[in-house]
């Protein structure tokens, strides 16, 4: 007997979960194409994700900041 395909873990959704892109690293759920985004499956880790992204973007902007060279 073939193994069952993983199903979307969103409430009452019965669609097949997508491999790799449907896996949420914040809540460890497996989701279909419709629910794969954090906002769409109301992820419990959404705030952590936003905070992490903000910190990463701030660090990138700081690294790319133009420095003024005086006396040239």
C-alpha cells in the first residue's frame, strides 16, 4: 500500500501539502499552495519572522551605508 500524501495542516483544508515550499520553518506546519505563506495560515511565528527580517534588513542597510571621506 502506498504511503498517504501529506495534507495541508491548515484547519479544514484537505489539499495536498507542497514539498519544500509548503514547509513553514516557524510553526513546523506543512501547507498547500493556498496556505503556504505565513499570513495565509495565520502562523504563530509571524511576529518572530517580521522581527527577524527587520533586523536582517537593518544590518544590511548599515553595511551598505556610504562613508564620507573628509579632506580629499
